[in-house]
């Protein structure tokens, strides 16, 4: 509640200061101009100048205060920060109004400020990337100070189990905790592999049909259908996998005499594959469509059939793009959370049998952070170590994928990808 | 090596057959994707539609002195197990609010227990044979029936399936989207304007560009880790609040808004800019008065698509704790809240069979909202799209 009121006061204050600045600045400039003096800029520009000189300092001061408060939690009370920020804004308003004179180049300073504000906004996305990297990195380093890095990469037993006892200062707790993430990597790999086995053949074939064969009418229908498939929330896919597909697989496995777990790896894998089809098909479709028509014509003129042209000319040309689409699909599958949380198992299991239950990196992240463990415990921090692995792998995949598509683009001088 | 014409023509036929086969095979793949979609939607509808109907039974409620202390005493023993405990629990409150009720007796349609609901819907029910007989008798007498489930849209979450509804999650989703939009829309549009209209072509600009594309490919769960570390642990935003969740999703939707806004801005022809510069407008005036208004339909379309994605996102919200049990709708941005997909996730992990249909019904509602949003986006694009 406290935070709520402080934020409300601040925003109300800033808006009030800004409105005041606009009104006063504009009326002062209008009065001067009405007096017959030639002014450098328009009244509106003076008004915005006053707004910026009042609200600007207030917002900057408040942002600085928020950062200081983030580092040192009780450096000063929040209301004091808001009061001083608004006070600063009021001083800025006074000074800004004072500076409004005919020779002030309000338009130029407005232009400069706008540019800096826009640059600031553009930096938010850069800051986000670094924010993700560092917030994960710092906690991961804390984790690796407690647990061995090599065992994390190569160990085969994952049981964060009772490490919270150690964090609580209890004797003997934490001895049993093991952080060997290999079974998690194996589970993630297995489910991703199943997903790609479903998504790549179907996705690429669908793309071939759409780009090479489909009549325009069918294309107009099929594209939105695939988009709908891409727009379904993952939590919905997860429910579908857990409630419908998993029991189906168990039933089928039983009918052929195999034993399957209800949280087998096959169900989330298949459903994840369905989810990824549209990503692969839409990018592959774009790539295949941008293979130059001259290559098709050249091939057909040699007397090949349509199939042979596609197989021996179009697909090899489009291959970098298709690989790029596949890698993007892989990175999506690795980071997919809800489907595996809802349909895959919780038990770390190093096995090659997709009918058994196995768990993944993302499931372990979720279970580490939703349990009632102390934040500083190794069990919780392990989530960040796993997150770091996920971050590095997906970034690398994305990087290679971008390189591939760039190579394709350069080779065929395509601009629309 | 010589081949007769017959050989060649046979070979040719084979090749053409193969070609035709390939065509149908690839068509089959597309068809398969469509079949998946149809199967999936059908499955959700079959599972979810029953939840829009809820069993009510007509019982005699006895507002006696005793019932105000022991609500169970308000109804007769044979139907006691059939009435929702949530209804019974509220009897003392109602009697307190309305003292006239004391000592009266009246026939009322009351919410039935979820097992009665399941039984009337024809699903598996754990009701005992005795109770099933009572329900059958009530049905024959017209005293038990399925009615439209308004509670599903007006109630918050509940541990009793028959009382559980989407209202508090829907309010939470709306609040979350307000925060997301308030953050991502201005920042995203400003970034796009900077990159398209102001930025010099230097290394830093290219770095921002690459970075935005990378951001779009980072798994959503990592945004949850960021939100946990930065917004909650560092800036002290309240856990599970719409504020923390909205900002996290805002960062996640940012790349979508930036990419679509850039496309919209770059489709505005340069002649517009040149005309504005020609009459002495500054860069900012040109952008504000001409380029931005002209590209607004495209930017709005992108933002709606981004919002639709944020509405369906669950993983990062789980990380920052938005799966709490929230029976009442939040009234402020710093209160604990839950959202539609998180509610679906919570219900999906409930053991009672009545929750399965509620989960599917929640999914139907969520998908309808998403489809509406996306259809609006497509409509806007079609209606306002400018072909230069």
C-alpha cells in the first residue's frame, strides 16, 4: 500500500508540474509575442521547454533515488525521495520559466532533448539484455561458489532436495543435495529432439507446398490457420499434452505391450512439435519463395520434373534459410516452459526411453523458484545456473541462425527477410 | 548404352508419378497441421463446454437459530451432501445481513456440489449410490437442473470447483496488460522512431538493432528470472503484483512492438518527410505531425499482437509468483494478482474432475479473447493500411 501511494503521489505531482509548466510557459511566450517582440520559436515550443525543465529533473531524480534505494534498501524513506524529486521539479519549473526569452532557442533544445530521450528509450532494450545476463550471472556465480561447476556440467544426479536445511543453518542438511545437471540436459535434449522430429518434416513440407504448389486461395486460408496455431498460448498446449495426448500415448503403448508413464517425454515432445510447426513453416516459406525464379526456370528448361527441380535446385538453395528456421525452432523448444511443466515429469531421469518420465532444464527452474526455499539456498540459486546455460545456448543458436539467413540473403540478393 | 524410347517413356512416367506423389505428400503435411488444430479445438470444446452449465438443486432452506451457528442444519439431512459447501458457509453471513430471514423457511434454488454437477453432466462422479438416487428423485421432481453458470464469470478462484470462477484472474489480466502497454508502447515506439528517423548509421545503432532481434529470441522464462532479480529483489516491487508482472511482460513484448513499429515507420514514403523539411519543420516536428500519424495503424496492429502474446504468457509470471491463490479481484497494481493463463495452470493441477472442465472452459474464454484481439488487429490493418 505504501509503495502504491508513493508512486501515485509521484506521478500525480509530475503530471501537475508538467501541466503547470506547459500552461505558464505558453502564456508567457504568447504574452511576449503579443507585445510585438519577434521570438525565435513557437509558443508551444517554449511551453514544452518549460515542461521538460520541470518534469525532467523530477523524473531523473526519482529514477536515481529508486536505484539508490535498490542498492541500499533503507538509505532514506521513499516519501522523502518523492518530495525532493518534486521539489527539484518545482525549482526547475521556476528556472525554466525564467529562461523563456525571445532569444532563447527553445526549438533547438527541444530537438536535442527529444533525441536524447529517444536514445534513452532505445537503450532500454540493450539494458534488458544486459539486465538478463547480469542478473542471471551474479546469482549463478553465487551458486557456483557453493557447488562445483564441473559436477554441475557432468554430474548425473540432480537432487536439490534438502539443501534448504543447510541454508536454514540446520546441521546435516544439504549433505544429500546433488547438483549434477546432466539428466536435465538429457531430458531437454530428448523432448527437443522429439519436437523437432515432428516439426521439421511437417513444417518444411508444408512450406514447400505453400511456396511451390498451393493455389492462392488455399494459401490465403492456410496462412492464418498456421498463425492461429502459433498464437495459442503455451499453457493451453500444456493442458492438451497432459490431459489428452499423454493418456492417449499410454493407451497406445499398452496396446502394443509397452509400459509408459503418464508424464512420458513423448507427449510434451509431440505437442511442442505441433507448436513449432508454424515457426518453421512460415520462415521456410519466406525463404523458399525468395529463391530466384530464374533458377527454377533454368532447371525446368532442362526437362526436370517439378519434384526434381524442388529437390535438386530449390531446396539446396534454400537450405541455409531452412537450417536457420530449424535452429530458431530448436531454441524455442529448449526454452519452452509451460508444456513441459504441465506434461513432463518432475523426476530427473537419465534414459533413452521416451516413454519414461524425464524432466527438463525449464521444469527445474520453475520448481526451484516456486518451492518455499530460502532465496539464498543452493536449491533456489540452481535455477539461475540453469538459466545461464539456457541463455548461452539459445543466444548461440540464434546467432548461428542469423548468420545463416544473412548468408542466404547475401547470396541471392534478397531484401525481404 | 542405349535405351529404347519405351524405356525412356516408362522412366518419364515414373518420374512424373513421383512428382505428383511429392505434391500430395507436402499437401498432406499442411493438412496434418490443420487437422491438429481442428482436433485440438474440438477437444477443448468437448471438455470445456459442460463448465458453462452448472447444477442447481431446489431445497428447503430453514433459517433457524441453529442454522446461524451450524449452517449444515439449514437443509435437510438427505440433501446436505448435495448442496455446495460454499453456499452453506455463507448462510450465517446472509442471516446477519438480513435479520428478517430468521425463523423463515423457503424453497430456494441453490448451488449444487461439484459431484452432483458431474453426475448430472453424465460424467464420472464419486457420489454414493444413495446420493445418486436422491439426485435422480430431485431431477424427476424438477428440483435439480443445469443452469447457465454465471458464477464462472463473476466469482474469483475457489477451492470448491462449483464456486471457482475467472473474474479475479480476468481483472488481474486487464491490470497486467495496462502496465505492460503503459510501459512497452511508449518505449517501443520511441525506440522505433529513434532507429528509423534519428539514429546515425554507426556501430551503436547496429548493436541496438542486433540486440533487439536477440531479445525477441530469448526464452520467456529468462524474462521471469530478470523480473525476479531486478523488479522484485532489487527495486522491491511487491511479489505477485500486477506491477512486477506487467513490467516483466513489457520488456518481453518490447521487441515485437519495436519490430512492427519500425516496419510501419519505414513504409511511410520519404516524399512526406521531404515536404515537411521543405516547409522548415524540424525532424521531431516532421515525425510527430506527419510520419507517426501516418504509421499509427501499423503500430497499433503490432501493439495489439504484442498484447495478445502478453495475455497468453505464463512462464515468466510463474517465476515472479503470480500463481498465488487469489479469491478476490485485486484493487491496486501492487496487490497480489493472478492472470487468466496462470489461473488455467492452477486449475490444471487440481485433482477434482470438475476442475478439468473448468480449465478447458477457461481455455475457451482465453482463446476467444485472443482470437478477438488478433481479428481486431487484422481488421485494423486491412481497414487503415495505406498502399503508397
